[in-house]
């Protein structure tokens, strides 16, 4: 009697994934495939490929230990066709199932492929919803319906009410929804972040590291030292050490940046969460418990929970609400090619050099490094959204289209015209100087506003406002800088434009 073929994609590594619902170990087969198409749709960081392959192989072992039959096609397996579709067809021919189950993918690109498979396969394909999120796609649609603007803060309050996280009799704990005014301090001298040693590679990971070294030698980033966990147990250990050692300071130093310390008090859990090794609610409940037990303060715990049930769920909602047209907008008309230093890290701008360096070494940079350094520069320099989106999708271990795209396209590049964030996060060098130690070791002078020695962020910031005045000048949240701009003399405006043009002309894209 034939059973079902249950196709588990590389970022669906959860025992609770819906494609495994009702699995009959006596009849069904789980299919997992390593394919060239997925390793090459962007030039992923070496550690990202290693993490995904090793986590996939470990997950297959977990299922096998439960007595489940797993058909696992490794990248180097003979006959591997190199695509999801090709491997699914071969597996259907091998196992002759009566149906195929697959959980909704995280990317529009893959969803489109699945529509084609439906037509091509000789058996029915059941696409089942992904329940690993607090807010379903339908629920987000209902929330968004009829609103003129979608604002994360209002969505977040709904999620607090829905989950009961940090709630007391229908009201937010501490009498406020958001404690950001207590957060976001610069890192004082002498405050040392906890050691984030990571996980030693086991035999499976070592095999994968050798495969990645052999097959992807030219990809971006260092492969080793490889510090990521690759199993649910590892991910739970990482969560536990974050909650006990870093969470208490998460809020205070969430926006701080320090040379050689990309992790600071951040959780480093996004790769695990996005792969399916952790569940968003279990993470938030662990953080909430720390507050209830008195080991972490409310400003830290609320700020952390907001990132997960607020921002993460919100960007996913926007992605599925607005795709595929979302990716095509370019409201500010930015067209510049990505400067080569995003890949090489070779630049005199020390903040960019440090953030790209951290990214190369760890396939990680924290949110403010992404938003206010590499992102801010791309915005001010008028980099084409597709160019910078490809970079973010490639270089981080946690990067998948559903979460990377809204963050880059909407939050960083404002290419959606304000659908996701009410104003662009544009900032001059003063912000970076306040929140980091980068400027002290930079070839440029962060205090200087004009000329060769001046910090490029300073004149690029005003140049950005001048060039986009027609689109941003009437934005109430931009009123203050535009008032300052209005007071500038024509000579000062010309100086800004000429400094910006000279600097931008010096950038090379290869
Ligand atoms: P922490 O600072 O400890 O935060 C806790 C968790 O909150 C994260 O693990 C993450 O799951 C969630 N979170 C925080 N901010 C966001 C956000 N803006 N959007 C979604 N989730 C959030 N995150 C990804 O998971 N994948 C991406 O591809 C990605 N691309 C980004 C691109 C840009 C340009 C920017 C500005 C941000 C991007 N982010 C992305 C969001 C955020 O930077 C990362 O989630 C975070 O840095 C991961 O590190 P952490 O786990 O230590 O996070
Ligand atoms: C990112 C990625 C990579 C590099 N390789 C694979 C792979 O070989 N097999 C696989 O199942 N998944 C991989 N992934 C993750 C997929 O791109 C991800 O599952 C889809 O983006 C889901 O939409
Ligand atoms: Fe970056 Fe400017 Fe500071 Fe240099 S001076 S590190 S370019 S912000």
C-alpha cells in the first residue's frame, strides 16, 4: 500500500512542521534534498550553507531515530538533478506515493515553483500552512484590511494581547507597551559582553565543512571557525545561555556597536529560529520567565519580545501581503551599483570595514550594524535596492527572503515609500560616533562636515535629503532636518553636492 511523500525544505527543520502532521512511519517517506539551485540563487556565505546542510543532516537523523524512513539526497549524491523540482520528481518515481505533502515555503520564489510541480506531478500535492508563526497569513490580512498605514507598534500590541506575553488583566505589565526610552545606551568603557564560545563541530558538521570548502571555495566569508549550533538541543542551549547571561543587558546596549564585538548582548538565535530549531513562543516565554523570576529587567525583556512577536511577525505579514509586487518598487529611484568593499571589506570608512569584517568572519552582524552602518550607507549613497538586497540575502546565516526583503527594501532603503516604516533611517556620522567606538580609529573626521577629510556620512546625509526633497520634504517625521536644510545657504548646499559627487564617483563596484 503506498503512503505519502513528505517533502521537508531546508528551513523547515521542526518536528512540528505541518508537512509531518499525521505521518504514518509504516507507509510514509520523508524527503530532504541538498540542491545546487538553492545553494546558488545568491552567493551564500560559506557558513550559511554549512549551517543549513549540517542542520538538515542532523534533523534527518532525529527522524530516523524515531523510526521514520528518510530519503536524504546529499549534494554530491549520484544523479542529483540540482533542483527541488527535479529531486521531487525522482523521489515520486522511486517511492510511488499516493500524495505529496509540503509546508508553505518561506519564499515567493519557491512558492511559484510549487505551483508548477502541482501541474507536473502524477499525484496530488498538498500545500499545508506553516504554523511556526504567532500570526497566520490570514490573521495578518485581517489586521491590515482597511488600514491606511501598517504600523508595527499597533500590530505588536495585538500580538501581546493574543499571546498574553507580559500582560496582566488585559493591560501591559509595567503600565507601558514599550520601554525603549530606557534602552539604547552607548556601551560604557569596562562593560564586557559575555563569552559566546559556540559549539564544536561534530562528525556530521565536519563532513559538511569539508563539502562546503570543496564545492564553494569562492563564496563570501570565512568557513571556519564555525561556531553555530546545528541541532534543536544546541539551539536550546544557546537560548538558555542568552537568557541567563545576556538578556539582562539586552535593552540597555541593543544599539551599541564595538570593534571586534559583534555579538554584545544579542541573542544570536535568528538562524535557529528561521531554520525551525526554535519556536518563537518558547523563546518569548523563556524571556518572560526570566523577568517574572527577577533575573532580567522589564525594559530588556519587553524590548526582546517586541523584536520577535512584533518585528519578526510584522515583516513576514508584510512580505506575504505585498509580494510579488513589493520587491519591484523603488520609490526613491536609487540606481547605483553596490560598492565592491561590501564584499572585500577594504575601505577607509572604518565603521563599514568593521561591520563587513564581522559579517565575513561570523555570517552575523547585529541589527544596528545592518540598519545604521551597511544599510544607512546604501540608503545615503543611492544603491539600487536589488543590489543591496542580494548582499543581505547572501551574507547572513539567518537570511531568507521573507525576512531579509522587508527589512532591506522597506526599513533600510524606503523603496516601498513608507509602507513598512514611516520614515527612512537616514543618519549622519554623529549617530555612528555616539553608538560605537568606530570613529576614533577612522581615517575620516566624524566632526568635519565638508572636504576630503570629513566623514562621508555627514555630507551624504544632507545630499540625500536634498536629492529626495520632493519625496520626503513633506513627511512630518522629517520636518526637523528639512527645517535645518531650509536654513542652509545656496553655497553650503553646493558644497554638500560637490563633496558627495566626488566621493560617490570614487566608489568602485568591482
Ligand atoms: P536579537 O537582536 O537578539 O533579536 C532577537 C530576535 O528578534 C532575532 O533573533 C530575530 O528573530 C528577531 N528580530 C529582531 N529584529 C528583527 C527584524 N527587524 N526583523 C525580523 N526579526 C527581527 N533578520 C533575520 O532573521 N533574517 C534576515 O535575513 C534579516 N535581514 C535583515 C536585513 C537588514 C537590512 C536589517 C536591518 C535587519 C535584518 N534582520 C534579519 C533583522 C535583525 O537584524 C536580525 O534578526 C538580528 O540581527 C539577528 O540577530 P540576533 O538573533 O542576535 O537578534
Ligand atoms: C538556503 C538553502 C540552501 C543554501 N540550500 C538548501 C538545500 O540544498 N536544500 C533545501 O531544502 N533548502 C536549502 N536552503 C533553504 C531553502 O532555500 C529554503 O527552504 C527555501 O527558501 C524555502 O522557501
Ligand atoms: Fe564611519 Fe564616519 Fe565614523 Fe569613519 S568617521 S567610522 S566613516 S561614521
